[in-house]
C-alpha cells in the first residue's frame, strides 16, 4: 500500500499518481490493475489532456481500470483500508500538512510491515442478494415461471 497526500483531488493529481505507479513502482509491468471509485477525476481520458496522444496511449495500454460500484464502495478493499487509516491515524484534527504526511507515512510503514490480510466473508451469493438491482441474474427461458 502506498498513500499519497495532495492539496487537492483534481485530474492532474490522479494522472500524476498513475504515472508514478507506472514509472516508479511498476516500471516493468505490462498490465497494472487499478481499482478506483467513481470520482469524476478518475477518468483515463485525462491522460490525453496532459500527454501527446502516443504517450497517453502507451500509458493507457499498461493500465486496466476497475471501477467500484456506486452503491457498493464498502466492497472495495481499498475503501476498507481507508477506513482503517481513518480510525487508526486520522481520528483527530491535524493542523499542518507536514504533520499529516509524517503521521500517514508512519502508519503506512507499520501497516505494510504487519502485512495483514482481509478475511473476506462476503460471497458472490450474498452480493447477488444485497446488490440485486446492480447485479441482476439472467434467467433462462426454461427457468421462467409460466403464468
């Protein structure tokens, strides 16, 4: 896990973060899978605003974006980690950006060292029940009830 603190959350910060992932963290990876929420700045088209078309496409060819459902962000493991960060580190007012960065860096280092796993107990069947409007199950014609 790697946490970045920025003054704002604009498309430019998103693109900077993706470039950092591609160039610094995973320079040899052919495919980088990124799970993002539905924030309007999390748009791959933003690459074309900041890079020439060939360079933008080269980055996009390496990324595989997966978007969390609008109504199911609690299913996203990244959101779970953000909740842990909030409870364990950000549960008080922090007045200075430098202090915030220092505190989050210390939390991140500890969290990564612990290497905890998420004991995921929410099954696909549970999701089909809880999120049935988002993930409808197709019914074969043979399964339809005749009236």
